[in-house]
C-alpha cells in the first residue's frame, strides 16, 4: 500500500445497553417500574389466595356437613379433639372437688376428682346439639339453619373468631375460633366459647 492511498474512514456506532430493546432501527426503553409493580401485585395476590382461599372450602365443609349431617365434611371442617379440649374448660364444677390421697407415699401429691359434666361433641351428636341450642331446626325436608346474626372479630394472619348469636334466643352466643390447622391452606374450627345460657341449655338432661 502506497503512502498516497487514503484509508477508509472507520465508523463508530454507539450501542445502547441500558435496558433497551432493539426494534428494527429504533430503540424502546422498557418500563421497569411497571414490570416490578405487576410482579409484586401478582405475588401479593397469590399470597392472599393461599392464606385465605381455604376459608371458602371451610365454609362449604361446615355448611354442607351440618345440612347433610356428613361426618366426612364435618371432620374436614372441625378439629374435634382441640374443640373438645376447649369445651372441657367451660364445664361447671370442674376441679371443685380436690382431695389428698391418704395412701399416696408422696405427701405433697394430690388426686383430683372431677365431677363436672363431660360434654363431648362428635359427628354423631353435633347436629342434635345445634338443634338443641337453637341454631338449627328440623324440618320435613331436613335440617336448616335458623336465623342468626354473625360477625367476625380478632382477625389475624392465621386465625379469627366467628361470633354467632341466635335471633330467637339472643342470650345464646356461640364463638367459633377458626384457625389454620396443620397447613397454610387448611382452616378448621379449633375451639368454641359458649355463653352461660347456651352452655346450660346444652347440658340439660346430662
């Protein structure tokens, strides 16, 4: 190559790399703020559905279980072991009679005689107790819910309280503690609190 020959000019092109998308001969900047907003909204929606979506299943289990007197649905909606432990502590006269065993070699030990009623709720007697309490009535077509007022309170991430008050008997109040039981998706009744008139009505004939 001679010294008189001129070199071809070198073309330098700026390449955009700041989150731009090449479209033909134009560049379009992506909206990162919108993408991140949609991502977080989607995550929040999934979390809410995972946390509280099971309540719809729980409502169906309780309602259909009572109306159809279906033991399988009732067991799916109620943890009877936990619920009965909460009922035991509400029985009148519990731990009234406490005495020392004279034949026990340990002087400080005590035997406890529990003479309080033992109300045990199961799939066999649940509907009968609801009828007796005034929440369910027996009709020719089957069991139906009577009119009652209900409200929720004490909402938390994993539990809340459903308060049911009979319109026919306003002093009969039943508070159901509904909580996640063993899984993020599964809600069950894990405890109950009865008003004194409701408790006394259920203990009739015991």
